[in-house]
C-alpha cells in the first residue's frame, strides 16, 4: 500500500503540471480536503465515498473530486494505461489478501464524481460542469443560494470551534458547521454564504455528508478550469433542471443504456431507492 501511495502522489504532482497548461482562473491561497459519503440506497446502510478538494482563491474557488482529477491526470500521460494496469493488478492482489471491497475500490485510480463547482465564476454567479457517461454539460447557478438560520450550538472540528446553521435547500434540510475563525464564506459543493468556512455539512438522515479532513495554506496554486483528460472537452449548455433530469434518467435506466451501447444484455433495470443531492428537478 505504501508503494501505491507514492505512485498516487506522483500522479497528483504530474497532474498539477499537465493541467496548468489549461485556463487558469485564479490562484488558491487555501486548500481544503473533504471526505464525502452518500447512500447507495436508502434501504441499505452501504455508502459510496469520495475525496473532494476545495481550492479557495481571492476571487474564485473550485470544488472537485481528487480521485477524478487523479484519473484524468493519468490519462494525460503517454504511459497512463500501463501505469493504471499496474496499479489495478496490485489492488487485485491486495483484495485477494484482505477481502476488503471498500479498501479495494479506494486503492487504484478511477473516476468518481464528475461534478466541478466554480464559485464566483463568472463574478457573482456559480458555474457547474458535470458529466454523464461520455457527455459533458455546463450550467450557471445562483451563488450562496442557501438562507441559513444560525443556531447557538457549537462543537470543535479539526481544532476549530464551529457554530451550527440550518437551511432548506432544493428539497433537503441541511445542517452546516462553520468556523468564524476561518473568515471565508465558502464550503463544500454549492454550500456557502456563512460568516466562516463550512467544515461539516449533511442533510437529514445523512444521505449526503461532507466532513473536512485537511486544510492548508498554499502559495500561488493555480485554479484551473478543467476540460477532462484530453484538455479539449466541449461542454453542452443546459439548465440545472435539465441536467438533474438526465442524471436521474441515467440512474433509472442504467442497464438498458449499457445494453444499447455495448450490445450485451445486462438484464432489466432495477428500481432506484435513492435521490439526487438536489431534489427539485421534478
């Protein structure tokens, strides 16, 4: 596993260099890491997980999956396929030894969330890029659209004293814990607008959950507008609700779609017992 971590670090550093050739929007002075989990099924306790990076610059911030960035970086290299096969083979050996499926899924580069959130880009708005299978989409959204109610409750996260806030946002009731000691009105995903950085956030039932696991000051780290592994992805302009409907359709018809694309029968589509993070698309 130590060798895997060294390779992962190399991929991340290489990716920063490769992506720096794309459009630079701003330069980050603060970088946060958020562990994210969400339920695979509301009838099951098993979860998917991801690691998100929040880069915060003087004007613009970017929120994206570290693992997706890692995979895109690997694809940009000339020997990316062979490196991936080596990592995957090592992960299979580890799976055979430990029989730990979650450990296996976290031990080699693979694409996870395809969502990229750029706050205050353009000025006063938010740009969201997303992908569904081989298609890429983009739309503009409202910046700091939550109407928070700050509560008296407090707790400590990563050594920072945090205060509780609650808001109804697009079909879910959100709880956020923010720290006035970090005077940045930002947070994970689309959440923000509080007098301090949001360190933890979750909806009722914790179907979607974000927890900060790292925060560091950085110097002149480029905030890049990502265009996928080729650096030349063309986005299709859509509305937010159009994209959400398309994502839900893909979830509900995933087996039919795979069968149509591959010619291989994958069986009937299964009922979906979970909903998107935003539920106001109906």
